C-alpha cells in the first residue's frame, strides 16, 4: 500500500506527495535549521532530524489515508500529530514529544501532553506505525539521493543521512551540564523545546508549500536563504555616515552635534569587535542611534560570524520609518535584505488542523538578513504556544538583537524576558543591544533577580553624561502644577504657534484636540476673510488608528513643511515619541511617564538649529487629567511626578542634563510594579515555564491584553493588490495568498481591538479577503482621511471614497 502526506484535487494519486518523502525532507530541513543554534551538537541535530521523521507518523493510520482519498470526513480520528509525539514521550524524549504533538495545534501543557500520549498509545499500536516508517525510510532516502541537484549535494546527503531509521539521541550538551530537577534545568529545557518546535514547524510548512517540487528543491531551501553579508552591508552604512558627515560639514551647521554623532558611530564600530554578550547604547535623542546601532550590529556580526540583525521597535512607534531608512541604505535594489514584519494573520478558531497548516504556509519565518519588527512580535514569539508565531524563533539564534527605545519593554514581563535573554546569549549565540536616551535600570535586584550586575553590560557610547550636555537642545517648562488646560485653551496656544507638535496620552484625546484645533484654525481663517481653510493649513493627526502607509506619507509631508518653514501643527499619540525623525521648534507634552517626556523632547530642535533657550518643551496637565491608559502607564506617570518633585530646585535643568535620573526613576518603578504575572492564587510566568505549561505561559505573556485583529485598508496600492489576490484562481500552480502578499499588505493594516472588530463585522463594514482566510478588508468609504479607522464617534465628513 502507498502512503501519502498530502493530496491534490485530482483523484489520480500520481501527483500526491509520498508520506515517507515528506517526512525525510522535513527531517533534513529541521536538522539544518537546528544547526543554527546547535553548534554541531550531535544530540541537538539528531533530535531535530527525528522530529521531522516522526511528526506525521499518525498519517500512516488507515483513517488518515481514507481522509486523503475523500472516503471519510476529517474528524478526531484523522488527527495525526499525537502519535509521533506519543512515541517520543514513551521514549523519554520530552522535547521531541512536545514538538511533534504540537506542530499543528500548538505546544501543550505537560499534563495534557502526557494524557494525550497515553490515550494514543492505548488506541494505536505505535510500534506498528514506526515499523511502516522503518520500511519506507530506505526507499525515501534513495529517492532523495537520486533527485539531488548535483553529485556534490548527493554525496553530502549520503554521508549525513543514516541508512536506517536512527534511535533517539541523548540530552543536548548544554542541558546535560545542568543539575536535574532544578529550575535552571527546567527553564533551559523549556526554551530548547521552543527552539526545536520552531525548527520542525518551519521545516514542515516550507516542505508543504513546495511539496510539488519534492526532493532537491525542498531540501535545499535552507541553503537558498539570503545570507548576511556583514562586510558589504557595513561598507554601505559607513558610506551613509560619510555622506551625512560631508553634508553637515558643507552646511556648517551645528558642528558639535555632527562631531558627537561621529564619535558615537566610531565607538560602535570599535566595540562591535567584542565577543557576544549584552551591550547598551545610551545616546540622547538626535545622536544618530539608528545608524550607529546598525554599524555596531554589522561589525559585531562580522567579527563573530552571526547570521542576522533583528531590530525591535516599540509597538507604539512607527516601524515603517526605520525600515524605510534601513532599506534605503542596505537594500536599495529591493533584494529582500531588509524585512519589515509587524502584522500577523491568524487562522479561524474552528478550522481543522490541515486548514490551519495551509494558512500557516504564509506566516513569517524571518528568513532575511535584516529584520525590522515590533516588541509585540518579538516578545510574544518567545513565549507563544502557536506554531505560526513560533515558526520564526529558530532564526533568532546567532543574531544581533537591537532593542530600540528599550525603556518601552513591558514591565510586567521583565523577569521572564531577562531570563530568556540570558539563555539566548549563553547557549544560542545571541547578542543584545539596549538602545535608548533614557536607559532603564535592568540591574539585579529583588524585583529583577535575572537583572544584570554592574559590569555585565558593556556601554558602547563614549561618556554618556558628557554627551547629554553636549547634545542638549531644549529647555523644559514644567506646567504640571498650574491649572489643567482645557482643549480650547491649548488649541489657542497651538494655533498661535505656526510649527508645533502636541503629544497626548489617549487616542480619544488626540481626536478631540485635533477637532478642537481644526475648528479654531477654521474660525480664525474665516475671521481674517480667508473663507474655507485650505487642507494644507489644517492640523495633522497621527495615531494607531491609521495604517502605516498613511502615517508614513503624513510624516514625509510634515518634514517637507517643517524644512520649508511652512505652517505645520501635529497632534499625536505617543507613537511619534520613539525614534521618529521630525524637528519642531516647539513641543507640548501631556504629563506622562518620565521617559516619554524626554523622548518627545527629541522631536524638538532635533537638528540643533536654535539655542536650547529658544526651543521649549512644555509639559502640561490636560483637563481630562484622570483619564490615562491603565496599568503601568498610569503608575509610571505617578512615579514621574514623584521623581520630578524629588529633584528639588532646577528640576527642568536637571531633566535636560542628568541621564542618571532615569536609573533612579526605573529602579523605583520596578519596585512598585510587578515584573512577572502576578495574580492571587496563580503561578507566575516563570513558574509555569519551569513546569512546562506552554499554553498557560502563552496566555499570560501578552505585551498588551488585546492585540486585536488586523484589518486591511483599501487605499493606494493596496486596492490593486487586493484585486489581484481575489482574481487568482485556486489550483493553477500559484497559491491565492502568499507570504509576499502578506508582507506587502501589512503596510495597509490597522490592528482593531476585538470588541471594535466584532462591531465592524456586525455592521458589515469589513469582509474577508479570501473565503478561508481570517484576514478582513475594510469597505470603501469607511476610513477617515485625517483620523484613520474610527469605529466609534466617527466624523461624518472627509472620508475616503
């Protein structure tokens, strides 16, 4: 009897995928991926290989083969992942057991895995299934060698592939060094299992995506990955620095700023030659961190033969700006060197395993040399139980990870995060760079037992305190003790200032202030006899309700207006604070966390065109003072008020010139807030990790409680892409939706909270992009040209048509 892994629409089985061939191809790919972090540890590589061989062992069951032949419907009897997992569990290969059993449904908790394995062993003769695989393995091996691309490839595979089905290996070398039954061993095992899981999921999805080219093409996928040419890319970064230096010299503008930026850049190049570990880059805003951090990363990758650079940007930031800058410098020809990843598509909850797998073929695996992603994507991938989210995890190994604006890392996840960071550095070859103008205090303490000792993090920047004084460009005016400002009063101040930025704490506040300022400007313009206010003079609104492409276009427009000296007033939420390259002569900031106040000051006099005394950052209390984002944001705002009060005299001066303030601020903040999941009667994340409760960890380790659901906004190029995707016909050799489609569409996505998503769905304002895909498109006419996607209290005018 022939056994198949996947079928086609044809009843004739001649083009169906042979099961043993699929298992072997996945095994070879999984082992290749494991080499990225296994450092040639035979136990790691062999275990990854065996997870591939056994992951679809349950497809040898008659029920599944009947399902492929359309002789029965899919049901509990056709589920197949648990049988290979049960075999690994009985063989005491726990990492492989979790990995195989969860490669469709996700990682289980330990008790559920053991219960499922026991039931599978009772129901099925596992030895008989393994016997079928043992019988087919030599045939699949011979076919793979015959179809190899070259004699050289065949010879390499023949040397590496065992002649018969191999036994399970021993424990990975780095785990064998740890004391059994200890939390240290358990936590290290937990992360190792995730890495193994990632290798299998990525290998399985890749082979399934390319199974019509089974053999040569599929096995060589791991080798076809675009490598990181650190030497070449570093030369491009240095050339960009030289171009900027020459431009600054020719303009004869603020030589102190240019000299400081060059000193920081040179320090990054010099420190990059050090061995992997933890590094900090403490540089005031406007000091050129974006370019300098990449210079360090590429120099470090070159010196230590690392595989990729991953830049992690706060979820409240505007990721597309940094991605655009890096793409301009490093990937001008669009060769795929820079990958921007900040959106994900989830399968439907009621979809079966096979449907989920088909959808997950297009999920991101971070196979590019330079990855630009968000905190949400990076952090939740470390703790996820989902195959699609975990797929990318093995590609973090042997990377340089830059946390841009590291102070925004979620406080409630610091303990588990720092523990994982340590393990990634110790055993997976990862270096971390903590980059910020307001460095948090990740020092070892009672609240942060996995924090760092004094000399454990290498500071890259030369004399940070001196840099703060040299690069000072603003004067703070703290108005938080005066009467709270009503929107009408604040709008009057902003209307009187032709170029200004105001940052508030809530999306609702941004909308309300924008509408108030817009009305104020309209009335003033009419009063001067100007008639209707031109669009060019209306204020700009920026918030997460707008898709990335829309925000980026607006920021370009804002830069043009500012550089030309034209009126430009911007109302924004916090997303503009972290790393957005705009330069206003005046800035207002609603009272908030201390680091947010200082970060937004980096958007004021950024290029140092004016003396600090002429560039004012006003910190005010809005009339709606009691309304703040809940949780840590509110706590941090209160702690900021306490810190400022404790500075005594010359508070504004100290805030501008003393970076050590932030050490004390964050130390106090971490003392009064939970740094791990903290609910009465429930385990912490670290406790659940030690108990191998993968699903419980995933439920608790959320950067934000409601990540929302992505909705595609049909504007600009997105319209044509949507039409092209929908026009594709299934079964014509091209899938209807690919990872390239997802990568293009994410620039036109807005994440919508679950309750708002449900309302849009009920009001028929969104519709599926494709019938089987849990990705929805907003209907034309439902997106506001100035405010973006607003589900509640939408203005009736100015909608896109």
